[in-house]
C-alpha cells in the first residue's frame, strides 16, 4: 500500500514512518525540507499551502491546524486517495474549555470518551499563546482549532476520514519540553519541588511518542478505522505529582516534593486554569477495535526521555517560568 505522510519529519512523524515501513508499506513524506530525518523513503518538498496531488492509497496529515487547511486537503485528495487520517487533539473536548476558563457549566465527567461533549467556543487558545507555540510548531495557523478540522475530515461524502485525538505527547526531542519544570529543578539541584495541591492531583492524557505513532499506523492500515474517531493515550492516566515522581526516579533525584495550598504557592507556579476539571481520556475504542497496545512502558518511556532531555535542557523555557527566590520563601 502507498502511504503519503504530510509533515513526517517532525517529532512524531519519523516514528510513524518507521512503523509503516516495518509493516511493508511504500511510504512518501511531504515536508519543507528543514528537518534532516534519516528516513529511507521518497521525499517530496513543498509548503503546506500547496500540497501536490500525490497518488496514494492513504494520506496521513500530521500537521493539520484548522478547518480551512482540512478542507483544502480533502479537495486535493478527493478522487486521488482512498482514505485520509487526520491528527487531532484532546483539546476538542468541552472539558478543555472548562479547564482553560473559556466554557461555563459544571465539570465534565471523566474519563472522556469519543462521544463526550465538545467545546462550544472555538479557538480556545489566545493569539499570543499560538504565536509563541509557532516557535516549535511552525505549521500552526491563525485559525487553529481542531474542531472545524475534524468536521471537514469526517464530513466528506466521497473521501472517508479517520481522526486520531492525541494526548500530550512526550519523548526524546519533544518540542514542548513537557518534562522541563521538574527536570530543570533537578538539574539545578533544588532540594524540593513545590506543587499546588489541586494541580498535584490533576490528571491529563499523555502518550509516549512511539506508542502514539503505533496508534496512528494502526489507524492508517486497518479499514476498520474508516469513519472512526479515536482517543489515543497511554494507560493508566497519572496525576501531575505521580508523573513528577517518575521523572525524579528516572533522573536519580532524592529531593522532596512539597504540596501546598494555593494561598501558599508562588504565583508563577499557579496552574492557569481550573485544575478541578480533569482531562483524562478513555482509549478503549482503539484498543478494542484495532488492537492498540503500548509498545513502550511508561517507565521505559520516561527513562528514555529523561536521558535525552537532561544533556540538552535549556536554562529557561517560555511556558514554565522559574523564580527560585519565591520558591525558597514558600518552602
């Protein structure tokens, strides 16, 4: 089978490509040529705004940002490809809007299934946050929102679609540096790491990059995935404090974690949202229908990520401010 992977040289893409190759498929990758992924496949260079009509059985688009982009993709490959796989996010759920304060109403029940309520308000992330995110995800456009993207993919009567709603993906090379808050303090030999009590208990979906790639490859190569939407995440979901403990164990850190009420936590450590709204997802559908299972355990994934991240850890990262004087005072 011929598979075209759009955006296949970034963080997740090379793992998807290798899994497709391991299954014996013919793979082509469309990208801008700015990444140097060592992939033994056909490379087609170009920009997102002008994806060529490459003949393929299946198209996997890893970098769809908006409904506008998704509609253009379907227009391009209608009558050319047999199926399209689109990568979405668990931020489509109304729980995400409640978490970020853009949606009113009671807390949503978790774990979230593919049939849970979606956000009623689009573009849940403010423009300034999207602008900063473009440093690491240059494919994000001004109309970023996965809900209209999903509608365009799943609403085409001629070209069947499949949607994979991804978790927070971690692993070596993670551009979002999701382990940074804990690893930076470990690297700086902090004696203690502070957590605000509601954030310490907060649960969200996470997935090791190779496990996520396996789920995408399964969805792309199994016709049972046609016209289906799948949550993707590792099982089980852990709290933020549990994740921090796993990172600390992998790094060999022997300090202590201190959980404090919000009125005793420095402001730079406040969680920017309603941490009472958990975000964990139910992944039973993709496991039962396609046989998905983790290739890499959580412990092994954390260990690999810590070993890769520590030597390349930046002094600061825009998403995670540091103020050790304030933390010392709180301690």
